[in-house]
C-alpha cells in the first residue's frame, strides 16, 4: 500500500501527484484494471504468450 506524508510546504496537490506516481510504479492501477472483469485462464495464457513473443522480438 502506498503511503504519502503531507507536509506544510508541499501541500495537497504535490502529495496527490506523488501518490499517483507511487501507485503507478507499484502496479496498483494495473491490478485494479485486471480485476474488473473475469478473464478465463486460457485467455490469460494466450495473452502471456503474445506478450512473451513481442518481448523476444524486441531483444533480437
């Protein structure tokens, strides 16, 4: 869980910006998007294979 301390100088706007960035880095937003709808295991496996194929294509 991302925690941000709000200090007097930075203000609320800066704290919100840093909170969003920290959540993005930790992958909280992506996991929420993934859990909105159920995806079948076969679809997950197929998506992982496609992602792996493109990652290998980038390396070479």
